[in-house]
């Protein structure tokens, strides 16, 4: 039997922590770690990807969807550099991820050897814990420390292992000890801190909320596991629930207790509600777009991280605790409202808003309306489907036309808002939940960045469904330029529209190209029914603007200025806006 090498100690420690999947790309800087994975392949699987950035996205999505540590692996130098975008996604969305990299052997470190990059220094900003292994006996304790830190601080941790250490004897301790200590013997155990606030904090919070006359709840990703408690508190306080985009699945979209999203991708009822309330209750959110929150008023917050409590807006009463546990303990202390006028008012407004959104889901529009594309996916997908989404205009269509019902989930790059995670997110989540329907809703810009990962889905026989909202442009930037008062520039790709369906077909998967609205639902049904990976590539109207829920005077003025300055597609944009307005009037 081969002698146990140090990399096996690393792999075994991952297994002890319950890690069953590592996403990565091999290289000569991690051949020893790859051998450790090979020797333990019956207990832990290595998912071979096509780009390290995607491996980090997959680990991030795995962590977001399961709550367990996500692990990605890259070689020294350029491989480790490639991980960074996905790792920053994890950092900014507070997902526990462990990045493992290799580096040059210790005898040449610091000499400018080929591919020598000080990854520990490069990762200094992204990582909560960041360590270079210099002795094989460090590995178990350092791995424990890294994973515990990732869980405790909800972020990224990094271990880099020199080539020669990777293949050294697992128990080697080659140097004389001069300190009065030896390598600690730690355990693969993490204990969550108490999630219920102190009794005094709960009393103060209940009193504060009971005094509110018009209260709204803003729920974020930190409240995704607290649906029952959110709805109960909303009912007790006559408090409509507004949802951040990462918190979209916190409560169902058709619930009578929610006004939907907030911000540029949100709803008009949510904007109106923020203008009316005197009390705001933030639950599991660190919402950054504070211009969409009340300028003044009473604010309370439940936040798991003491650093983020009260960090965005003046907060009268920040309370540190888990959203689910805190709301459950709070509920018996609340004074239940006999009348619910605020909920009743915003139930009417939300119903009217949903009718307007439904009016834009027009199957008769040619070219295809992106709202209709997203609505068709939402209609035909299962009640436990998971939707992943890229950043850009498609996030607007998903926010407004992907309906959370049943046990549906929704994931995207929230705070980094980077392009291209939708496809690797779907792959990472499909690995975690092989029996669930996983759909990636992506733009052509984001898909083209990491489209090779569709080959990863094919090669690993993952039945992910990719729906491409193909407008042959970088749509979000188009509208951002116009809202600044500038005509668009450098954001449209030369026609014809790319055919990504043929890429799927050429590699043995299902690919369907759709250019007419009457073809759309049949194409989506085919993809959802297909037992393997599938792409639906739909050409949509590139001149459909993702309008804010409530358009300000300044936004309208800047939009008009872009027209006056020579916006090249002003005729088709104006026509689309007119059609949208007519359909909304019909739906009202």
C-alpha cells in the first residue's frame, strides 16, 4: 500500500467535515492534492470544470443552497487567480467557502520561479482566514480552523499548500521544536452561536414594534429559513413584507402579506409603502440601496452579524440573533392588531401591480417579450424548482416574473452582481440536489463568458436546464447609459443573434432555438421534460427597457435627453414603451 501523503490528511479532514464534493481544475501545482483526492475518491468526488472561476461559483452556489461549506480547488499562480471573481461573490453574499490552492515547492519560493504568485497575499482581501502550509503536521488543525472560520464569519477561507509539502509523509514533522508547544489536535466540529437574543433585547424589540402605527418588514437572504415566522409576525403587526432580491424566496410571491421586491428591480407598491410607514423592521438583510428606504423614521433590525447590525441606516433598535429563532421568540410578545388596514391597502395595490406585470407577459409580441419568456418558464416549472439567475436585465425579468410558490428557490450574485454565475450556480446546486429541477435563466452576455461549463453539465450527466434570454447585447449597460442621459454606445453585438442551441446539439444535449413567441412554450416543455441537460435559446426584444417600479422625474428627464442626443434605436424603444403602456392600461 502506498505511503500516506500529506494531501491525504487534507482530504480526510474535508471528509470528516462532511464535504462530499470539490469543484476544480487540475494543474502541476496541485498534483499531490489530486492524488489525495484519487486515493479517497470513494468518499469525495472531484468535479472537473472548464474554468476555475466557475469552480468558485459552483462552490458558492453549493454553500448558499445547502448551508454547508463549499470547496473549490485550483493550481498555483494563474489557476488561483482565476478563482477570485467567484470567491468575491461568496465574500459579498456571506457564503462559507474554502478555496484550496497549490504553490511552488518551498525550496524555490521567493526566487521568481515559473507561475510563482503569492496567493496568500493576493487573497488577503477576500479571505477571512488565509494560510500557507509549511509543515505537514499543520494540516488537520489548519483545515479545522479554516472551515470553522468560514462558518463563523460566513465568508471565504484559503489554504495554499506547496508542492513538496503535498507529497511529503502525512505525519512528517521535520524540524526541531524550539517553542513550548506542538501541533494542536483539533476536531472537525463547529458549534453555532446562540441564535436567540437576550430576554431584555426581545422585550425592548417587542415594545418598539408594538408602538409602531404603520410598520413594514424588509426581509433578506438571512430570513430565507424563516418563512413561517415572517408571515406570523406580518399578520400580528399589520406589516406588509418587502423582499430584497436575494431574499425573494423568503415568502411566496402570491402571499397576501408581501408587496414583492424593492429597488430598481422592485415593485411600485413596495416603493409606495416605504413612503407611508413610520416603522421599518429589517430582518436578515444588509440592504445597500438606502435611497429606497425611508429617509426618516423608526427602524429596528434583526441581524446575525454584530458588525452589520445598524450599519446601513440610523437604527433605533439593532438586535443580534438568528432570524427564525428571534421571530419565533418575539411573536408571543407582540400585540396582535384587531384591524389590518395597511395590509388590506397594499393587498389591493399588489394585486393591481401583478395585473400590470401579467399584461406585459404578452404571447403575441414579436420579437418575443423577455417578460413572456420568464413568465412561461415560471408557469411550466415545478413547484420545487430552483432558479439561478445572472446579473443584468434578466435579473429584472426574474425578479418580477419568476413566481415563488411551493418550495421554489432563487439564487443569484446579490452584492457582487457579477456576470456569468447563472450556469455554474445551476451545476453546483444540481450536484447538491440531484432530484430537483434546476433552471438557469441567463443572458447571452453572461452565458458566452462561461459557456464551456455546459460541457461540464453534459460530461457529469447533470439535467440542468439553461434558458437564454438572447438580446444580442449587454442590456443592463444599455439602459444605464440612457438613464445617465447618454445615447447607447458599444453595447450591442453584431447581428445575427448567436445560436447557442446548436452548441448544445453538437455536443449531445438538447438544444432548441426559438425566435417566434408561438414556439416558446413547446420549447420550454421539451427542455423541462428532457432527462439530460438542455438549452432553450430565445431571441427576445433587445429594446425592452427594464423600467423601475416607480419612475422618478430625473430618470425620465435623463431618458429623454438620451433620445435628444441621438439614441440610435429610439424609434423601436419608443414603440416598445408605447406598447407596454397600452397593455398596462388594459390590465388595470
